[in-house]
C-alpha cells in the first residue's frame, strides 16, 4: 500500500502526516509523542490498511 506524506496547516502550525489506505475506507489516527518519529508506525499502518482495505 502506498503511503502519502503531507503537511496541513492547523491554527497557523504546520502538521506533518502520513496517509495510507483507500480514500473511502474508515479513518484511523495514530498519535506519537515528541520527539518520537511517525516512522515508528510504518509496520502498524500497513497492517491497519490491509485489515480495512
């Protein structure tokens, strides 16, 4: 499954996110703490998208 990287502005702050899975599928949000990396979720996100896609 392809992962898309994006930056979105929220209240004047740039928020980086990674998106994977079908656009019409259910949404899930995996949060991490500072200064951890969202890359730690790569193995989990592929499993999540496989289960829902």
